C-alpha cells in the first residue's frame, strides 16, 4: 500500500502570531511531505496499459508522427523508445489507441458482481480488474468457471447463463477464454486471455449461482396456477429455488412419477 502522510494543524493555534519564520518552515515541511508522497506513489505504483487496435478508435486528422515504435519497457517517455518517423505511407485508419489502467494496486483485483439479473444470484458477470469494472466474454466459459465465480461470491456452486439470456454490458470486456480447474478461490486465479479486441458485449457471459447445494430437501414438487389443486403447472425445488420443468420429452410415465 502507498505510504500516507498527514499534517495536523491545531485549531487553537494562531499562525499569525508565530511569525513569517514559522510559516516559512511549515511551507517547507508541507513541500517535503508532498514530495515524499509523490516519490512513494512512483515507487509503489507501476502504471500500465494495453493496446487498443486502430479499428476500435476514431481516426484523427493532421500528421501521423510515429510508426514502428519499439520500447524496452524501461523508458520514462515514449519518445525515448526507438521509432521511425517516415510515415509517408501511413494513414489515419491505422491510428493506434491505448487503454491505461486506473489502478496500480491489486488489493481489490478480481472482485466480482452480478448485474441486471432477475434475482441477486443470477445475471451478467462483471469483474473489477485494473481498477475498472468490466464484463467477461462467453468464449470457452463453462460450468466449472461459473462454479468458481459463484464460490467467490459466497454461493455453494453455479452454472453458466449464456450471453443471449443476459443484458449486454458497457465499457471494457476484460476476460475471455477463462479456464478454471475448479480448485481456485477467485476467478482471476484461473487461466484467461485479455486479448478481447474481437469480443462484443453481445457475448457477455452470465452466471446462475445456486442458493443451496444440500440434497436433503432437493426435488420437492408443487402444482401452481391450475383450476384445481391437483392440476396445473409443475414446479420443482432445485438448488434452493423453485423453478419449472420443460415439456421436451416429458411423457405420461414421467407425469406418473411426479404425481406420486
């Protein structure tokens, strides 16, 4: 964590009576503290970012100054990197962009939340990454990954909600190709890819976290919204919540079992 400095002035002090000398010393002290805070930030904070490809940024006008920029990563200014300024055959459709990260620290890195769902335990999955909330692409996101995400959120387990069942998000799409083994306690500890340039918010993944994983009362049935107590819509209590049963391949023999 960055070093914090606090200067406390007593409300009872009357700085006017202390004279110009004391005020001068106080200003010196404040300047030293501010300098130290800046240095502490530089030492503790390694700001970073990633490329935004040209097709995702608006074209500019005027001069294209640099091409073939090649940095080692130690430079303090981009102009200190090697580059070519022969841009006579470069076009503004090739203008590059950058996405600079807000956060230097990882204290809250990887926090998750569920947004825009019908209930608190299901909806679009979002992750706090590099100090900014964003979404997760559906590519290769499977139930084992949803299980890890739900576990991190305090649920016993969960499953995937495909992108077409969740509302599209906004902002950054942070992760794709998430690959968890199932033993991770945070989604950010899984393998993933941040090259999401060709991902779209129509591909934002959702999760449905289970309220209860106990099998003690699993499978309770009820009949709802019928003209009488013995006929109507069939519902089942599964994973801690009531839901319905699809008609596909549901035949009389299945209905007999349900009615028992």
